[in-house]
C-alpha cells in the first residue's frame, strides 16, 4: 500500500542523498533502486505504516538505514506520534533526540509486552497467516501483553526505547526494519531470525529483544513462523 505522500517523500530523500552522498547507493520501498551496485546502500521506507497514516492513525514513521555487506550500520527513524527522532550508528549507541536509550532487561516472556507485525494480506495470505495466528495464540497464553502497532519501525524504535520488551515482525522487508535493527542492537538488544542467526537484510522473520527474551521467543516460534 502506498500513498502519494510516500512517493513524494521518497523522491525528495533520494534527490537529497544523491546530492550529499553520490557514491552511496539508494533503494526506496516505492521506486526501488536506480543506482546500481554499491558497497554502501541507503534503504528508505518513506512511510512505514501507510495504512495507519491514510486513516489518520498516528502510528507511522519514516525509516532510513545505511547498509554495508547486508548489515545495517546506521539508522534514523522519525516517529511523529512521539515528536522524536531516533538515531543509532554501529558502536556509537542509540538515542531518542539527545537522550541515550536502552532496551528493558526483561528476562521472562511472562513479564513482556510483545509487539507483532501485521498479518499477511493478498495472495497466499491464508496459508501464511496460519503460522502467524499460531504464534499469536502461543504468545497470548504466555506473554504479559501482545500488541500490533502497524509499523515495524515503531515496533523496533519503541523496543529500543524501553517502551516494549520484544518484537516479532513477519515477512519483513529490509527497508521496514534495517534502521530499527541498528537501534535495538545499539540499545543492548539482539535481533535474530527464527533459527537464531543474527539479522541480515535477507532475513524475512525478525525477532528482537533482550537476549533472554529472544531465546525464549525463538523456542516458542520454531516450526510455526512463515
């Protein structure tokens, strides 16, 4: 789903970064890549949570990441709902404005508020959602609370900020989550796939949180997430 505003933001950011960083590639969610192969690549989601945005629900974000060798190394997420910009760079920490942020040290899923990414829509949605609904059911039995915010970028930014405890994002695209991955890692969390391997931009289902929580959620999800 895309709005006219998504496209306008993407074109404006693409033009600015082409001017400021001409040797870095650029891929946007709406219009893809026009810059060929580069060691460094910008990834932009001009509005993550467009379905919320167009209905006036203020849970959406602008997400920009810099990626090297399939790993995000810098992330910027603007969340209008909390009037703040989240930033992080590898080895330099994670921040909301000028305030350094950390993930909550929650160690058991029974004390955790866990956010879930959206269910699938469109072709093959029914089969994809069987696994996702199974995961939701297991979490409903074990987690303190389960939330679906409608924006992967917010899921990860608020996890890094300590507002939530863990995030599961199904069928994620790199522009959805790459910036948030840097935030969570620099805030002391881990981001893995369902098999326990560290996130790369090829990862399709992402689990993030404190090391202890991620391990518990991986055990919960194995054999169910698609």
